[in-house]
């Protein structure tokens, strides 16, 4: 860019003129004020404006000044901006231009820019919040060009106040003066407001009626201190909050929310409190304090004064720092960590409209803390963790959406990828960028499916996007698949579930080549119609071949076996020991109802509602049940989480697990692992040691199977994906073992390894097949 500026000639007066177009995340982050100040500093004339492409600046002035301006612009990008393409077009100087100014935004064709994610409140705004002399002292909705809601309030691009849900709040005289003053940090801040012209906070009782007058925050704090539950309207939806140190309050929240055991997030006032509750590394501290402000899964300190009911049987706590001024005011006043969980009942989509909240949460919250700034689209908190020293996204939502993920292939046509059934997200592909939606949830819930439709509509509207290709999962009963197949006038690309997982990992890492793919999860519809889940593939973005898998075992009762791990324990014991079952002295056998065992055995033998599965997730369930951890679960992955939580940090041995060569590839004899677990149980080996040996055995299985596939294929690169690789113990062991064996290993960072990343994989596969002319 700079070299081009210096090779072009200027006019006789030594002046030059150019147009600079910047695409990417450049709206709502202070880019236009930055351009303005640089242009004024260099005595340039012209304009800067938001457009459908991003930010466009026209500058004219002395040749050396224009060159310095371009150089400085390249280095002075606002911290929260993400420009990814800059073009400079040169023209003849016009002369006589007015002083540089920020011009009105234009809707000038199809969108090439992207909306900005929601940004945590900045340090400057926090300073104002705590300053009694400042007119925004204790104002819960203070924002500036560097912070505040963005994605959740934008209705259309370009990003201007009139195209957001702030349109109804007309700036007062003082705010208007700040907006127009180049010296003010709120110069052209589209979301700015103050107590006299901005959103206001009100309190409502459990029946939705306005509460008596008084300070809303003070009243909410009193309710929290007394062990009550407060529904709080946030940036992307409602939260339910209670004192995280009061076990009775947390237990009552669980009862009302119908969330029996799934861990709850905890919001703490600052990094020091987070460090007192949990072990916090430098990378984790950076995550906690980043503008995205995700929930970060951290190792809990034994002495942490958090109620056990917050995360029962878990080693970790999900910690989040305040990201709005309202959060800061609440946390400072309460003086204790707060549970801050999604405002919904179990398995439902997050509530984000006021009427819906007052209706659906009236039996959950004791009081409602509400504001009058509308939320355009629901957006739950993101969840992250650090593994092997690297930050990884487990749920990609507020703070990250809709940041694009650069694909290693350019799609010749716009693509909509519809994701899966659980942890659903969708994705749009424009050129070589994939834009993932916020976390939607599990589509078997009707409200979540409506949220899915809203997410698709909102993204398409923002990007001015009409898909020509739709990608989806092979499972014929997934609601996302049914939706995809209902769209007329598009080319359809069906993508096998585990291929999508591996493609997601490749796209996440910008890779477009053949690899050994290890895709382990709970279940996915296989190419043969069976329930896959413990798969070894050779794959690239276009196609895959299944070279290995876990031993097939029955899934007694079909989906009932997912909710009731005792069924899988019985099925694995039956597969390992035959009809007689395991040693009767085994605790599981003594507790198993004899009649239930006989009914289950007959169903398995006859194949009645007992489809075969190769699922790794179901093996975790079975082992967790055999160790006495859980015979029924209330959320996906619960048994596996508790098994990982009790495992000793290192294993002394691994169980023998044969790799059998069969017609359909390498088959991992998981029944060998079950026999090893049973033998240890009969010898009264501690459950924590057995859990460690089990995890180490799986890492060894991956290493040995990948080594065998390498010998056949010549491939020495492995991609790890699927929900099982949320397991820190396993992922670290696998990466260490494979890398020591000479493999290059890819895992997830930007997109979740679970089904929340399927849409990215589907998008990458569709893009590659389109580019190759192969959509079959």
C-alpha cells in the first residue's frame, strides 16, 4: 500500500488524492474518528464514512502528508478493530475541498463489511462510572467508541445509531456536543448516552408489575444478599443471578430453573477475586479481561468459598468478569460472587425480550432488573478454557460473534451451513470468510428452533445475503436438516457429521490438505446409517474415508441409553462377557435389577430398539457408571465430565486394547478396556486411579491407531475434533503422545470441538466442493 503511494506522480502543486477502502470489523470501533484525527493532523482534506463495504476515506493533500497518513493508518488501528482488506485507489487531485469531515453513511451495494461483536465496558467508562463529579457517575449504560453493545443491537449496516436499537434515544445537548467534538473520546460514538437521554433501569416484581420507586440497584442488591433470585436484563438476554456463596439460594435457583446439576457460571468483580477462587494463569487472565469477556473454565481452589451446588462434582468453575457498567455496580455493591446463568428454564433458549422474560421467568425470579434498550437478537455468553497453554472456545457467542473465520478455500457462491441438532450454530460463507452465528442451543426445544430461524434471518439481513448453496448434516430427522431441505432454489450439500467435525478443525487452523482425522463424540449419523462416534478418518475438506472405529455395541433403548448410562454399562458388560454378564461380585451387577438385565439382554439379542453404535461418548458413560459416578444424566456429557473430574493427574498403566483388522477397517476392541476396568474394580483399585488409567488408555489407542494409519497412508498430520476433545486430561495426553511420536497435531481454537463447530465444517466442505466442481 505504502510503496504504491510513493511511486505515483502528484500534480504540479505536489498534491495527491486517493480513496482508501477498509473492509472487516471496522464499524462501531472508533475507526472513523481515528481516520479523522490522522487526516487533520496531516492537514488533509476529504471525508470518511461508513459504507456497506466497511469504512471509506477520500483524502487529498501534500504528497508526503498523504504518504505519512497511509503509513500511520496502517499502524494505528483501534484495538477492537479487525481490518482484513485495505485497497487504495488513486485519482487526480480535485483541489478546493472542504476541511476534512465525517460524512453520512451510505448503503451502497452488497455488504462486504461485518458487524462488530459486543465489547466489554472500557477502563475510561469505568473511571467515569466511579467518579462522583462525572455526569455519568453510576450510569449503568455508559459506552463510547471503544465499548458497549454492538452485534446485539444492530438492525442493519452500515453501523449508525439510527440502524440500532438506540435509535429511540435522542441525544441530549451535552451528548450531542460530545458526539460532534473531535477532541472528545465519544466523537461519533453511535451507542453513547447519559442519564438524561439514554436507557433507564427499572425494577419489576415477580408478576411483572413495576416495583415501588427507589434505587433499582440498591433494591436488587438487598434481594441478592437475602438469598433471593434476580432476573437481570443484559446485553444479549436475561441472566438469573443469586449469591454464589449461599448454597440454599443456588439450590433454589436450580429447583426453579429445572437445572439439576449442570454447572453454573460465576461472575466476580475483578481479576483478584478470580485468582482467590481459582488458579489463573497469564493466558487465562488475558481471556478473562479481553473485550470479549467470555466465561473461562478455571481450576477451583479447594478453599474457594463458593457453594458446592454451583458446580457439583466438578473440578472447575466457570468464571466471568463484569462486562457492562450495570454488572460492575451490582458486584461492587453485593460484595460477593454472583451466579450469573442464562435466563431460561432447562434446555430452553435464552430469554431476551421483556414480555417473554416477564412471562417465562415469573416463577423463577423474585424480582426483575429491566432496562428499556431493546435487544435485537439473543446472544448468550461465550465459554472458553485454556488447554496446553492455548485459549480455546467451547461455546462461541457474545464477544466473538460475528467475527469471521478465514477459510483456506474461497467459495465461488454464497453458502448457508445449518449446523447440527445439539449446540446448534449456523454459518454464512462469503468468499473465503465464514461467519458463525451465536450459540443457539438444542433444536429439539421449540423456542431454540425459533431462535435458530431468527439467527439465520438476522445474519442474512445484516450481510445482505442470499444463499445459493445450503450445507447440512446427513441425519434426516435433525430440524436443521429438515429446514435446509425445505429451502427452494438452492444447491444442497449434505455433509457427514464426523467429516464436518474434522473439516471444522482444519478450517479453524487454515489447513486444506489430507490428514488423519480422529472424530470422537456422543453420536453422529454415519454414512452407513449407524450411530457413529469413535471414528478414525483420512479426510480433507472435500471428502473422507473411514479407516477405523470403536467396536460396535448395542444402544439399548435407543436415545434412552444416552440419558441412562446404566444401560450402556450393561451393554458393554454383555459385549465383554456374554449373556452371563460380569462377575456377580461387581457392585454394578449386585445393584442391577435382574429382571431389567433379562429384558435388556433379550432386547439386545433381538435387536429391538437397540441399534449398534461406535460412540466414544457412550464408552465414557459406561465407565462412569461402573465406577459408581452416575447411572442417569440430566445433561449431555455429564457422566464424562464427572469421570474426568475424579481422574488422578497421571496414570501408572494403561489397559490392553486390541486393534483388530476387519473388513471395514481397524476396530478398537473397547470391550478389552471394559474388562480392564472390571478387573481393577474387583481388586478395589481406587476409582480415581481407574479413571486415570481409562483416559491414558484412550490416548494410547489414538496413538497406536494413528501410527498404523500413517504406515498405510504416509500421512503424519492428525486433526482432533468432536465433543470428547473438550476433555482436558485426554486432549493434553493425546497431543503430548502424538507429538512425541512425530505427528503434527491440530486441535480447535476459534470454533468449538463439539457440535457448535459443525456449521464451520459444513461450510468449509461445501466451499471446497464448490471450488472443485464436486457437490455430490
